[in-house]
C-alpha cells in the first residue's frame, strides 16, 4: 500500500477482530423471498412521499418496500485447492489410495461457495459489491457468479471490473426488462446520529433489513492504507452483508457495508461501510474500463501518538511521522526525510480522520503539491510531484512498508545493575560502537552510534522491544558518537520539559527506525 503504518494496530485486551462480512462456504441454504415485491421507484418525487418526518421514524416499511427490490444476493461457485489427508497414513495401506509417505495425498481441487450482497445502480443491470465477495481465497478460482433478485429471479453475472485497494467490484447482469435500481447519495453530508437502514444477505438468509444510526463518520480503524476511512453504524451488520447498501432516509446509498469489529464474528453493533463519496468515483471508472490510478509518495509512516509528540515537543494528534523514505521516490526527490512530521498536503491538514495515505492516494499522479512539515522543531514547506502508486507486486519487490517485525519478537536480556543518567532515565546501558562490535553485529565498520548492552525490561525502552545489540544512531535528531552525547540529549529534553526522547535505532538485521522513549 502507498503509505503504511509502521506500528502494528492495537491488540485489544477483549479480543476484538476485524472480520470481512462475506458469508462462509458452509452457508449453502437459501430462503424464500417476500412475494409481491414492488419495483424500486427512484424518482425524487416518489422517494419524498415515503420519507419519514424528522426525528424517530414511525416505520421504515414504506422506504424498505421501495428500495429492497434493487438489493441483490450474490453467490459464487469456486474451485479451491485443499491438502488431502490420507486416513491410512502410517499403515501398510497408505500408498494404496493415492497417499504418499506421511499421509499427505497432495493437493486436491474441491468445489466451494461464497455468499454476499450487492445493489443495482442502473436499469440495464450494473451491480456494485465488495471485491472480496467475488474473489476466491488463496489458490481458489471463481468459476461463476450468480445474482438472485428479491423476487427470486436468478441471473448469471459478468465481472466488469474490480479494485482490491478499495475493496470494490462492479458486475453486470442482462434482463429482458428494466431492472429496479438505486442511486449513490452524498455521504459528505452524513452526520453522527442520522438514521440509516441496511439491506443485505446475512448468513445466506436472504433479504434482511436492519436499522440504526451513524455512530461515527470517517472512522479510522487502525488497519492502515488509503481507504481506512469508514462510516460506522450500530445497525446489525453480519457476515453476508458485505457489498450491501447503507441507505439514508432519502433512499440514497451513502455507504457500502464492508467490515465489522466483533469477538465472535457476529454483530455487536460496530459495523463499517465504505462512504459513497469514496466508492462512487471508483465505480464509475470501473464501469468505463478506466485504470484506477492513485497518488504515491514512497514513505513509511507512523501516526503521531502521544509518545512521539512528547519526544518531539509538538502538538498531539496533528500530522504523521515519517519512519523511512523510499530511495529515489517522490518524497525523496522533494527533500522529505525520515524523522519529518507531515502536517499538511496541498493545504489539507493531516489528521487521524484524514490521513496522509488518504490525501496522497486521492491526488492525481503527476500533480505538484506543497507539503508542510516539521523538521527538528522548525516548520518548512517543500514541493512534491506525486508519483503513480505501483502495483502490490511491485511494492513487495521494492519498498515494503510491512517488513518490520512485531516489537514483541525482540529478545530482551535480563536487566543488569545500571547507574548513570542514561541508565536511570532510559533504563538501558550503552557502549561505544567499535569497529569490532560493528562487525559482530553485521554492520559496516564506519557505522557511528552507541550499542545497547543491557535493557531493563520494566522500562519504556524494554517494553518497546529494545534489546542487546541494538544500535542507537541519533537522539532528537542529533547523531551520536559517544555516551556523553546521549546524556547531553537527555539533559536537553529534560530542560525543555519533554517527557520523552526520540531515538533512531537499528535493530539487528533490520533497517533503522525512529522510536520515542519515555524518560523515567
């Protein structure tokens, strides 16, 4: 992805997980549909007749009756490879039924099904859904896609286009008559507390309607990426609702149901939908067969959390921190450096709800834009020419922002007796990085810095994965050559009233990263 968070998402103690809403392959039963469904009326004059008055609506029945015929169930038939198990493994008969030694009969191809939801956006049969609804997992291959209407009519569907990054896809069905359809609305006008209804195919049950309110707008879930920006709702959203529409009280689609937070896989009242303002332009490009091009800077980023902000002495939750810059990329050519904090792009503030990834992805490649940043406490503006985002395969081969390991994989040695300012304030012991030690650590003889020889596991550094053999390259932007220079950096941070110090460290066998460490 274009700009990716270097720090892994928070692992909630109560076990929340993000789950895509695609129905499982075991849900193969299909229920009937209500008889006598009306063809959706899409003229504003018709919709206005059934819109509830302001406040809590007395019923959603009229609106549902009008919209439900345009919502469809989507099923796919897939062929997937699975590893066969030989029931005669370990016996003299294990080779008689195609099984090799060890009981592994090799991969076999089996048939599977998936279920999801979608909605028709034109009378000639264009259908919008999620990409993951019509994409096979792993080594699977989708053989056919079937659309089931609310009245039970079935149509084979053709894939027109899909976009994995935004998780959107467009299908096409052909019918002998005009089909009921709905329209995209303006999600930018959505407000927290607005009523919405969701219609879809949860657990393969068929057309199901749920209602609720918008719980949050432009919710960032922490998953990272340009499209981690959702409408949140408390309407019951479950597996199989994926790709189904979220309607406002004007009967317009303001979101496409996409994911949930749940400890069980079922609805707990935290569902997410792709905003219509994000989806609609991408859908139109897919229909026209146009390539989806996104802006790209070539940086690895990290949210400006409390520790980072304190170590830099700047305001919390404003901007994003640059951990690394791709060589010869757009950011590098603009003069952006690791350790910078990006505040604005093209005049738009970088915030938790409007991330750097989102802003850059939505700038046309080739555009030249101002980028406002903080470097070593000083504000400055550089001009960047936004590049075109490479394919996922190209990113994996070149600049992979997800290569960093979890900090809990670092092996901290037992704490040793520690004395001095560095030991007391940072909870670790350091020594000069001699050429001999550099060779032992696998870095060049000319590398400058301090090597960590011990870490107190109870310290903030220990909790963040610092370990013996890490090299501290700089402190608060100043290169380090001696322990005295690190002590001076600690004293300067304390004198400025900062509760943390920003260290640039190089874990063994990995690239350097910036890590804020709280002072004790």
